[in-house]
C-alpha cells in the first residue's frame, strides 16, 4: 500500500489537484512519517480521483521468476541497482517491498510508464533515479551499478546486441535478463547467441535456466 500512497501523493503534486486540507497535509507531510491509516487515506483519495493506474499496484501472488530474481538479489545484497524498463510494475513493487531504500535507477521512454515512475519518485520514493533513455544508450562511464535487471529486453529495443553490451558495461557485478522461452511474434536470441554477447561484454560466468516459460539469464563478471 505504501507504493500506491506514494504514487497518489506524487500525482497530486504533479497535477496540483485541489484537495481538502487534511489530504493537503498528508501530501506535505514527510512520507516516512505517514501511518498506515494515512497511507490508506491517500489511496482512497486516489480512487476518488479515478486514477486508473492504481489497479497496477494491486498485491498479487509473486510469479516464480520474480521470486527467483528476488532470491538472487537477497544473496547478492547490492549497494545499488539498475532496472531496465518500467513496464513490469509488479516486479518493481516486489523488489521495492524487499529493498525499500535500495539506491536504484530505472530507464524508460514510454510516457505512460514515465509518468508513474516520476509520481512514485516525487511522492516518496526519492531514492529512485529516472533515466529517459533506451537500453542501448545506458552506459555512462561516471555511473555503474552492482546489479542490472532487464526483463524481456527484446520488448524494449530493436538493437539487442548493443543493449546487452551497454547494460553489461554499466554493471559492476551481476546482470540479469529474461526472455520468453519461445515467441511466435519475433525472433529471439538463442542461448548460444546470448552467451556470445555476454562473453564479448566481459561477462564470462553465465547461468541460464527456465522459469515460468522464460529464460532466466544470470551473468557475472
């Protein structure tokens, strides 16, 4: 619920929507000081305002591949993280619930997803860094991440080889990718191609397994 409350707070600030004094007080109050009852009040205000995006914050059972990635992150204990793309909000919710104050950056270019990300950031998740960039343009020599996670990377770029290389260059330790095990709509990279790309990007240690009909690729420097 705390993420939905943060989203409502950020949306109210961005849109400068007129609200009653009690709600205004909750928007201005430091997010960390909000009680669960106050978070619920903000959530109900968002419902009253008809925020359709709130449906994406519903608590659902974690799918197996998300749980596997969370288990990996628990073992890695990263100092910071990069999430490539913000379209899998349920995964973002999962890791934010487990690593609530983990320094993290997110990349995205879709205006709808960016709007949600910025509202979360402004509403209480100030430790989130939002980068409006494509996966193949991520690398910045001034910033690297302990772990990078890219779910279904083929949906986010048409230049997979360059995206793999840039993500790995931006990663200090572990890079985690997922792909559908098969697709009727577009050609997916083979395991051999994935290993070739990772080796070229100085990620020689690679483990690939299947979970939820997806390939889970874990690479380490």
